[in-house]
């Protein structure tokens, strides 16, 4: 194997070496500074003084800003932005010593980004121009590479080690091997680390070559051969790993070799290429997607988990975390894999520590850290240190602190040796821990959350059960339960039942009886349950006398409860009636104002066609009058036009004995045919969009569009906001806003996408909150074509695993409702019902995993008092929508002959044409059926006479021909095709 001359690419490492050897110029000496002060530049003296004053004021302002940031960081060390702002301000002022202290303080609470580390390392290397603190800077590099997988930091570390060769070649090689272990499998950036390592070894090989004209000794030849073997090994390792650009590495290896490439290397290279082809789609998706590319990384992680290569799984997790360090779910998934699959203590614990430093607000990560410390048998002092660090982290909810304390107490319980006495077993330490947890929730959390941090007394209940079960100390357990009841839980039946169960399991029956008797008289949220528990207890444990006494006690209590509920219901009914009267008064007031406003409108103002129908006559549109027959059906009539020309239609004739003006069916049909033609909306004309472009109705565009409503009228930049909201679904082609005549936004718009699939995906954004208002997203339909949207999204049949909760206080939150109902079983979801404005309606849907849990929860929560309201809970059974389960068919309101439009909201007129469609286009009749008299309402196409404007027909009046007029019921049958 011969020796190849170095290529220009391989000389890069030497240039880097020389660049690091170059030191920055020394600072200006004091003598030169004095000389500058004695000989200032030739400028105007007054201007120089003004500049000095401005610099002084600017300096004072910067000092004040720095002091404020110092105070903010001291008061809240978990304020990330304040740390960064303080470092930036001090670095701008040139206070490098203070910057170092600020960086050290920040690194205790947060990991630093790649940019922050590179700035820090650059500043430290400038301060250490004489390279006297190489050990300290090396330690700083070691800290930097542990926070995230940053290839640039590793490259800087390698270059710094190469710049000072005092530590020898082995120290550089050790750093290179660490870099390859951390990022050598990085598909896109791993090649850089391998290339730097090989270039360094090539530079070492070049330094071993003898001078031109000299003879190489045996010792030199042996060292050179060993170095060639080392470079060859690096090539072999790199070519066995799937990396982008590995084809170029293979070409370099062929140049490096004197003979053909070994078959083993070629085979490993081919396998790596095949593997690279599988990784390329994921890498391309990462390259094309904008940062932070969370979804793309999650898909990549799932693929690596399926392949089950631990080193590669670690690498892809580290890459994802480097761009998404604040995603709690990502850290949870990573630590769970390390805890359950890899189980290497140092890797798992360091990852848990980094997770809590990146997301200190996530209590679940701290709990996982405590469990991992216990799992890997870390000392008690270390676990206590982590617990003390977690408490001031600032969790968003009080329940997070309770869960953390419960995990810490569980750790101490598992350490207790119950076979020993209390002093040596650890029971005293367990009690002290529980007491500390209870005091913390009562005192420390109250100033942050305004109430006790453990509203359900979870810690005290757990402590009482441990005292009763393991310590056999019922006195302490009763003391704890008395404290629970004194804290305001005496009205909760569930607490009394748990207390009685504890007494019955670990105490005595008499005390359990007393607890249940107290529960009957004090529990107000669910009295039926405690009454049932007391009676069942007496059936199993008591005598006939105690049973009769329990029955009498329960009946009397339930009677009092029913009376209270009746009074409460009466009060609520009175309040509801008063509210209804107020609503009716408001409605009446609005109607009066609307009537007055209509009366003030000027005559001759343009009206809508569906409010005032017209008919053609002589080329002119005339108003259609109407009359009502004895059946209550409106029959329009056409007055003669006030012109000199003869009317196109024959005059209306009166029937004998009929005082009302009637039209023959032919005239009736012709009239309504004219009305139908006159009222048909014209062909859709182009409309202007919000951007000023002309929009023509296009079915293809409608399929790519969605209708978005319930937007705030005061929404700032609604077009940009809609593009931002729906950009997740796909590329937005256009946003068409609706404005009033005064150019005010009307609160709805049309969003058009490039692809139809994006519009389908956008329908999933229905009820998504934007500016604290739920969006209403529906398909874009053309109502002129009779299209209807049948996308009713909620079920309309019995949902046995879902509960409907009503009469909720308007102040109750979703989290509070989850805490109440999750006590009875695992929840699948909770949905609060709100108005369009986002205000609560006092209704909610609670969905459980199965039907059995939901049925039990109904019994336990119906009638529960939340605040000052008694909630009602039932199995969800939505009413069937009119016209079918999905809104198909005709509204049931239109099926009644006695329907009054004023009973329903909306326009006080029917939306149906008075003439059935079947009369516009006569239908053929069978020969076997008897035909009605000619000219009647049942005239067929073959019998219908032809009329013109000049020659009046003689068979237009059905009454003169003996025909029977059709009633409203007959028209209804024809309309509904009965």
C-alpha cells in the first residue's frame, strides 16, 4: 500500500491549524492610551463635549437596563428571556467578566443554544490569548457538547484541540472519537465530522514524510505504515455508515488505495447505500419543510423505532430535540425509550436531566426523573437535590405540585422496611415527608393559586391509608380524616364513603357505623349514596333494631332533601320565568324598533325580489296582487297595466256566486310561470374579492374552498390571519372577505386552497379557537343550485359512553370538570358547549372509555353540587334532527297545514314557491286512470289548451267547466309526491 500525496481539500485542516495559532493583537498599553488622551483628534471642542454627554447619558441608560435585568433574573431565575437579554446587554458593553458570570448562572437553569455556546467559547478564547487556560476551555467545550447535538460546536472543539498540540495527538484523537460517537451517524452532517478526522490524520501522515532527497529509516517507515493503517480504518468505518455524500468518500478511498478495494469494504459500502435510499425520503422531507419540522422528525423517529437500532434511535432523537427543545411530548417519548429499552444508567439520567432543564415547567418530566433516579439506585441525597430543584420551577397548575409530591412520598414509602422498628425502618422519615408535602400544598401554593394546592386532599388520604394499613395506627388515620372533613369536605358523600370503608377495613364496625350516620346528616351532594351505604352496612353487620333505626334516619333525611330540592327548583323556575320575560320584552322592543325603522324608509326604495314578486306584461314588470280562497291558499292576480296597449293576458272572469276574484288554472299557471321566470336570479356575475380581483363562480374553485364564519368583526388583518391559521392544511390560494357597504368586515370569508384535499383537511378546523372565538368551517356550496350541507358533525343517537352535563356554573373550567369526572374512571375527552362568542352555556359532554364506567358515573354525579348549582347528568341522547338524522328531507314545520311562520326564528314568510313544480311541467297520466275535466287543475299535457294574447280561450275557468278546485291538502300531496 503506497502513500498518496495530499489533495488541496486535505490541506484545509492545516489552514485551520494556522488560523488558531494566530493570536488577536494585544490590548493597547496604558502609555499609548495616555498619549491618545493628550493628543485628541482635531475636532471642534464643543461637539466633542456634546458627544461625551450623549455617551454618558447612553451609558447611564444601559446601566439602568442592566440593573433591571439583574433584578428580574434574581427574582425569577427561570425567566429565559431575561437571561438572554442580560447576556446581550453586558456583552455589548464589553463587560466580559460579568458576561461570564451571567452565562454561568443561566447554564445552571437552562441549556444553552448552539449560538450562545459559540459566542461564549469565542469570548473565552479571546480572553485566553496566551492559551494558559486550555484545561478550563476544554471543560467548557465538554459542557457545550452535552446540551445538544451540534455539529458546528464539535468542529470548533476539534479545531481548538488541533490548534494547541501540547497535549499530544492522542488527545485530539480522543475528541474526534467522541464527536463520531455523538454525531457520526447524522445522515446529513456526519460526513463533516468524519472528513475532519481523516484530514487531521492525513496531516499527521504528511508530517511523517522524509525531506526530499533523504532516505526513510526503518523506524519512520514503520510509523508511516501504522498511520496509513489508521486512516484506512477510518475510511472503512465511514463507508459502512449511510451518509449523504458517501459516494465521494468512496472515490477518495479508491484514490487512497494502491490496489483494488477490498471485497468486504465494497460489500459494506453497498449495504450502506441501500440503507441510505430508505433514509433519503425522510431527509428530503426535513430539507423541504420549514423549521422546526416536528411532524417530519416524529415520522423519522417512528421509522427508526421500527428498525430498532439503539444508536440510530438516539441520533434521530438528538437531532429532533436540537430543533424542538421545548416540546414536552418529544422529551417524554425519548426518556420513555431510554427507561424501557436501552436502560443504560448514565445515558438515561443525563437525558432526564437535560429534559428538565429544557422544559422545567413540565411536572411529568420531573416525576420521570425522580423515578429514573430510584430505578438506577441513586443515593437519597441526589433524589432530594432533584426534588428541591423541581419545586421552584413554576408549574402552571397546583395539581402538578401534588403529583410531584406524591411521587416523592411513594419513593420514601418504598424505602421503608416494615419488618424493623419505626426509628430504623424509615417510617419517621416517611411521615415527615408527608407532613412537609401537606404543609407545602396548604401554605406555599396558596399565595400562587389563591387556594389550597390539594383540593381533593390526595396526599392526606394516601397518608391515612398508609397509617392504617402498614403502620396499624388508626388513631393517626382518624386524625387525618378529621382534618380532611374540617377543610370543607363534610358535604361530599364520596369522602364519607371512603372514610367509612377505611374504618371498616382496618378499624372496627362501630366506628364505621358512626361515620356513616354522620354522612347521612351532612352529605348534601349525593345523599342517596350514603343512605344506601348505611342500610347495606346494617344488613351485613347490624341487628334488626339498628337496621330499623337506619331506615328511619335515611327516610327522614331523604324527605328533607326532597323538600330542599323542590324549593331550589321553584326558585330556579321563578328565575327562569323572570329571565324569559326579560327576553320576551327585549324581543318585543327589537321588533318595535324594526317596525318603526321600516315605516321611516322612503317609498320607492329598492326591495328584494323574494319580498315583492313581479310579472312581465308588455315588456314591463308589474306588481303581482294576491287574494285568498276559502281554503286559505294565496292566489295571485295580475292587474291590467296602465298603458294604451291591449293586455297580453285575458281579463280575469268572476265565477257566479263567488265574491272573490279567481283566476283560471291556465291563467294561474301562466302567471306563476311568468313570476318564476321573473324571480329566477340572473346568471352569476363576477364579484370582487377582498384584494380587488374579480372572482367568477367556478365549481372547481368551490370544491377547493371552505366557508369560514363567526369571526370577530374587529379582527386585525383577517386575510393574513386566515392564511396563517389554514396554512397547516395546505397552500392557500386566495382569501375572499365579506364587507358591508361601509367597508366593514362582516365576520365571514371564503378560503380557497390550491388542492382539494387541503379543503377537506380544513374542515377539521371547525370550532378551532381564533382570538377566543370558535371558527365555524363548512364546505363552500352554491345555494342557488339547491345544494345543502349535510355535515352535521355530532351524533344524533344514544351514546352510551358519553354523558350530557347541564346546569353547570358559568365559571367552571374544563380542567375542573375533568378532575371531578375522572375520579370515576378514565376519560376520553371533555367538551364544553359555548356560544359563538366563546362564552359558556353551562353545558358539557363528558366521554368515557366504555359504557360501564359512564353508567356508574351517572349514578355518582347526578345531582352533585358544583359551587351554588346542582348539576344534572344523563347519558347523551341528542334529539333527532328534523327531516332525518342528518338533516335530509323537508323540515317537519312545513308538513303541518296549520303552521304559523311566526312561531319560528327567521323570516316571517315561507321559503317555498306557492306553485308546486309538478304544475310547471305537466306529468303524463296513465290511460287507465280517469282524467279530470279539461281545463281543471289536473289538465294533462294532451288536454291543455293553447292560449295566446290575441285569442282568449273559452275553457280557462274550472268552475264553468264543472271542475273541482284543488285544496291546500291536494297541493301538499302533489308537492311531497304522495
